[in-house]
C-alpha cells in the first residue's frame, strides 16, 4: 500500500515535466499541420483562388460541389485502372522491398572486417541520392532495345525483352529499380537497431553453441522485431504513394494498363489547369485509405504481437 | 548537471546560428516579396506613391527624378539573372534597377496564382502565354492602354499582329507581347555522309520513303528512323495533314483528327513499327535517348532541330570524320502538296504584364519596357557592344568569342518584348556563334523558303477553350497515337477514341476555335499571309 | 590472445563478402560512370564512348560549375539549412519522442494519435503557402528550415528506439532520485546514440533533399536550395531536348544554350558529395558495445 501511494505521487510529478517537454512539439504541429487543415474544404468546392479578396476568402466564396470530384474520378475507367495499379505496384514494392533490407542488414552485420562493413554500407546507400530523373534515363539506355542487356540477350539467342513496353514486365522494372535505389538506405534503421543489441546476448548464444543462423534467428531478429513491425505499419500507412516521381519518368502510353498510377493519371488530366480542388480531393482519398490501413495494421499488430505504435 | 549545461550551450549555439541565418535572410529580404501580404503596409505604400504616380502617368516618368527599384517575376532559368552582365548593363542603359525573381520549374502556374491572389507585390510579370491568359481571365492584370499611349515607342517597335492576342473584348490591353520571329526550327534530318555513300535519293512520296527505310535497314543494319512523336510531321504530310490543331473547310473549323489521312497515317506508322523500320523504342524514347542514338550513329534519320546538329556532328566526327547532317522537307501527299509548317513554335514567346495591385509602379515599368526596345539598347543587350562582343559583316553581327559567350549568352532573358525590326538581325548573332550551327540553320530555312506554304490561321489565336482543354487533349491524342503505333491499341478503335476525345472537351475546344475564327477572320487571314522574316534572305540568293 | 577462426567461418566471410561486393558494384558503377563523364570531353560523352574511365580528360567542367554563382549560392544555402534545420529538428523530436516513449504517461495514446494524424492528413498546398506567407517567411531561410523541422515518422522511430532501452537502468536511476531530465540526458540519450545518429542522418538528408520548400516558398534566386537548382538543371535540360526533338523552338529559353552533359554530370557529383559524406562520418556511432560503455562512463 505504502509503496503504490508513493509511486502515484511520484507519477504526477514525473508527468508534469514530461507534458512540458511535449508542449513545443504540440505547438509546432498545431501551427504547421493543424492550422492549414481548413484547406481540405477545397476538395468539396469548385475552388477558384482568385474568387475572393485573398485565397482564404476565395475558399468561402467558391461554390460547394460536394463529392463531385470523387464521383467524376470513379466514373472514369482510366482512374479505376490507375487505382488498381497503385495498389498492385505498392503491394509488390512492400512484399519485395520490405524484407530485403532486413536480410541485407542481418548479413552486413555478419561481416567481420569493420572497414569492409563500413565501405559496403556506404556504397549501398549511394543510389538513394540519385534522382529518378537521372536513374530513369540511365535505365532507358541500359534496358532499351539497343542497350547492353538486350544485346547480351540477343547474342545468347534469346528474344528481346521490351522492359518499358511490355505491360507484364514493366511493373517489375519499377519494383526492382526502386529496390535497387532504396534497399541500402532502408538498412540503416535496422543496422542502428542491431547496434543496440547487447553483445552479451551474442556471447551467451555462442557459448551455448548456437550456429550463425540460429544466432540471427534467435538473437538478432527478435531484438529488432519491434522496429520491423513499426516500420511495416508506417509503410502500410503510405500505401497510396506508389512512387510518382519514378513512374512519371519511366512510364509511357504503351504500359498505362499496368503502370499508370493515381498520381500520374491525375497529373495528366490536370495538365494546363490549376486543379487545386481535384488535387486536394485525391489527396484526401489517399489519406483516408492510408488512415484505415494504419489503424487496422496497428490494431492487428497489437493483438497478434503485443507491439504497436500507440 | 554537466549535461544540462551542454544542452543549454547547444541550444544557444543553435539560436546564434539561426539569428545568423535570420540576419542574412532579412538582409536579402528587405526588398523581397514577403511584405506584400500586409494590407496596412500595402495601403501605406500605395498612399505614399499615388501622388507621385498620378503625375507620373501623365508624362514621361523618366523625367521625374528618382526611379523605384522594380521587382520582376519570370519563369525559371537555371542561372541567377541578378548576377548577369546584361542585368548591370540594362541598369546603366535604362536607369532602372530591377530585382529578378523567378517561379519554380515545377508547379509554376500554381505558384504564380498563389503569389498573385495573396497580394504579393511584383511590378512586372514575364510569363508564358497560357499563364498570361489565366491571369487575364481572372481579372488580375492592369489594363495598359493609357500607359502604352504615353509610351508610343512600344507600338512602333513591336509586331502589330501580336497585340490581338493580348486585347480583351472590351478593348483592354493586358499585356505586352513578345512575338517570335518566324523561322523554321526543325525538320527531318538525315546522315548526309551515309546517303552519299550509298547514293540514295531524297524521298518525295510515302512509297519512296518506305522503300528508303527498307533500303537503309538492309544495307546499314542501323535504325533507319528514330523519334518519339505521335505525329511525325514529315510522314504526316504525305497523308495530307500537318501539325496545326485545326483545319478550315468552307469556313467550318474542324480538328485535324477528323482528317481521314490521320487513320491512314497511323496504320502506316504501325506497319513501319511492326516491320522494324522505325526505332523499336519509339514510344519510350526521351530526348536524351534520341540525342544519344544520333550522336553514336545508331540511327540514320530523325526529326531534328538545327540547334541539336552541331553536337551530334562533333560527337560523330570523333569516329566518322566526314559525318554531317542535312534536312528533308515533308513528303508530298496524293495531290503532290507538301504540308510545311514553317514555324512549329507558338507565336507568343512571352507576355509582359503588370498585376493590378502594382499600379503605382506601372508607369515606370512601361517606361522601362519602352527603353529596352529602343534600337541601341536592344542591340546592346542582344548582340553586345560592337568591337567587344561582335563585329559587323554585311550588317550581320558576328560574335567575338569568348567574350560574347561570357556576357551575352543569356541576354534574351531580359527582353521585355521583341523589337521586330532589329531582332531578326540581332538574333543572327546567336546562330553565328558556331559555324556548324549556322550551316544547319541555313540549310533548313533556305530549303523551306523554296516552297509555297500557308501559315496556321490560328497562329495568333487566343480563346478560353484553348487554355482549358489544349494541354490535356494534346496529351490524350499523344497517348492514343503512340499506343496505336506500338500496337497496344488497334486502329479499329479510332472512332471510340474520337468519341472519348470529344467527351473530354474536344467538342468545346472545336466550338471555341470556330467562335474565334468567326470573330477574327481578318486576323486569321493576316496570319495566313504572314511573311517569314528570313524567307526574303534566302529568296534573294 | 588471438582466436583461431574456423574454416567454415572463413568460407562464410568470403562468400558473404563477395555477394556484397557484387551488390555494391551495381550501385557504384552508375556513380563511376557519372564521375568519368564529368571529367570527359563533351563530344565523347555524347558519342556514348565514356564508360568507367574519362575520355578526353578535362577539369573545365568543375571549374565551370564551381564558378557558377547560382551553384555556389545554392550550395551555401543547402549547407546552412541542413545544419540549422537538423539541430532544431533533433531538439524538437527528442523532446516529443522521450515522453511518448514512457508507457506510464497518462494520455500518451491520445498524444500519439494527435501526431500520427498529421502524418496522414495535410491541408494541402494553398493553406500551407498562406501560412508561411502570413508568418512573413517567404523568401527567407526560415521557409526552408521550419516546415520540415518536425517529422512524425522520425519521431515514431526515435520513440521506438527509446522504448527498446532496458528498463532496469532507468529504474535504478530513479531509486537514486534521478528526475525525468536527468534520465533523458544521462541515460536515454547516451544509450541511444545509434538511434540519434540515424534520426539525425534522416533529418540531414531530408533537409538536403527537400526541394519542395524551394518550389513552394522561394522566388528569390538568392535563397534557392541546391536540390531545386539541380533538379531544374537536369529536368529542364531534358525538357529542352524534348522541345528540340519536337521542334518547339522557344527563343526565350534559347534552346541553343542547353547545359552540356559533362557539366550536368559534374554538377550532380558536386551536389551529392557533401551529403554522401555524412553517413561514413556517423558510422562510428553504429558500433556495438558503445551503448554499454557510455552508460558505464
């Protein structure tokens, strides 16, 4: 009894300074994130930025159109196709692009030479700094019909592969090039998490005669499991972003059937127009889907693994 | 405890650093665009200047003592105009100090509309034509009629046809147009050395062209024709249409998509694609890839602009010393007519306009525009100073390198309009800076000048439906055509495509064009008859 | 005493090392190619003859880029923004992540949700621009520093790292009478150095790569960040090449003045090197054993 009471009084004291720490962050997101949220009204209006004395006034003076933009989008078969492609490409990117950095991190961790380890880490993270505009044109010349890859295929007596024109192949080009670009970068978090694992655990495991695979499986992996779960939840919360910059650089009309995503579709139909409303409507649509995914995956993770973001 | 102190030290250091940034930023910003939103400030400054501007607008403001610093907003360029030689030169020549601001390359239109609607103050906007139309349509621009009357030099030195596009129905003139000098920029280019080697003749008809492509493929094993266009103009001409958006039959305006030749053209292109006579990467190619294929010699022909040939030639000459390029004119259609588009660019290079909220400095802006159009000034910032940047040969400025390249390269950014009497000559200094460039330019323009052709009656046209639909519709057409060429879509779906084009605004677009044509017959006629600035240069020879 | 390494281990090390060498090579080659191009003559770059070694060696491209006033100015801007921004962001993020990582804090869930919500929803382009405008931050460094100065994503990552720390150390400190701040500075932060380094790297790279800030809030070339400069250089050249092909000659942009490939390559190299150097520098914080050592010391 005595003990719990003491703990509670300590708790309120403890909490006060904790809340104080939160204040700057809360003020910050209130100003920079919550204040501008009145802007979502634009999605329900036929917004003309010049309609009022200033852009805010214009929001209120613009005409209500309700859910017109969503109706308009859903009635277009091209949009529904883009929606399907967005989900497909994004899920492919998660299924392939999510586990591989974990594997890379585990095996980088096994490299003994510190110098070699650091060099490899640095090299793997380089492509993250290349823009898609640069990578895109590089890939076009490597994978084009006259490029080195197809030349090798031809000398081997195989058929050309139209990497950028075969609708079945193209999503893979997107997924694998994204993997190439980001895998090394995505290992960083895991490497940091692994660095936090106490060496004592490894020593104990080695003394118990654990093999390397067993050590990875029973020591390293469990100690980064919560990081993995959390990153997966965050990644699912970003599902609707299938990679606008990348697709815009790499796609072309012959692969719209599998390569056109919502962002690129909206970009094309909005060409030459200001379309603030349409853009906001699509953004809201994506946000709602992402919200559903984050909350369900967080709930699932809590129920199944006892780990969650909140 | 020690950590607390360290933490405080870090924070203080951070703050100091930031005040450092702040000081720098506010220094740079003292005359920046940020104050614009403050209504009081705006009102105060407006009040302070109205007295001045009331008298100023009546007479020539240049005589009125102190000139304000003008804030200029333009589209993106990669260099900082403020640090260019020409910026300083123009300050000396016109007496106006100008601060140059620029929109980003991405989201430029959105950014522009946000800047202006929230009242940020710029004195002068140099925009592209569609941006100008957007602002004109929203009533965000200041009518310039009175100011133009007060500065007659502007009317005297600019192309009179250009003013149609910036005059509203009520007679308000909302911008000062920069109209291009008509000339040919691009045509089908071929490797002259290879054609000579095999003794190939230049094709005139679609059949001859087809045979030529087969021959090239057989003999050289290279890609006969590369490109990425939905409408390959040289071939399209053989099927009886050109790159103009509209055709006029007995006063009825129709999209070129309704020309029966289009379907035939697409069938032919698809055939070429299937038979491997054009680049298999046609729908995928970007400018960079075409550049690469031409300068490595992988491809023999492509639609090229004269300004890209010098680089290709130099690259090729490293391995093939006698490599060179020449151009082919569009193919003749069934009636023997070549559909030549003498100028593939748009009429309006840019439009200079003034936001409504920048009324007080408007007289100075227009005065500065007039000063920059004066013959001497125009020559000085377009061609440079004689003896320093160029020498005159037969009245044509020939650049002195490297001084010309150092100082004058970006001179045209500073144009507020084009002095249409002087610019055909001053502009030549740009092609004369490189012999290969000049050769390519001459080749194309002299060949074009040998044919009779008509201009696009819609060359100077402007109507709201154009701004609303043109870009998205053009994208739609481009997508479908490339799909048909590559065989992703069958040509049998053409009628469906046309219907979906109509539904996506095509009908409104056509109707808008018809409406414009009905009301501007005279201008359309003038556009048809426009005399190319450079044609005379070649006809004489 | 040196331990003898068993043969099996040796074989594993060699194979593992080789696989990573191969992977690393695919990622290194494009950079070597770019580097070679940047030192090659323009015509050999165009002719596609430059592979992994410069042809027609020259350094004029670098001299050109390093004397280009806009490049130097933008480089300075980005370095300044990255340093100031990362410091502010780290302070702010640690302050939020620490309380939210303590399971006993009342209302923790609600606070986390308040933060997570803004990760998913935003007001959009116009209101954010208006906010920055009314704060008088357009065309200032603040517009590049403040909007990205707090990332919920990074905060959640850091919070997760903080949660992973062994509770025993903290409990014993509390019994010694340590308060929240003592625990934050003397236990949580020193024990989380790999995490701090990671989040710091994420922020630094985020600030460095942030190019929308320039697009949205800057019109004065003096404040243009390097990424915007680079992006515009690369894409604008590509767009110009496109225009040349279609024949859309625009005298205003003067198609004749396209930026040569070799200069573009040099610009890309010069603007990625500073940020690429950050990671190798931070790697010493990723070493195992550091955690225990720092707590003991």
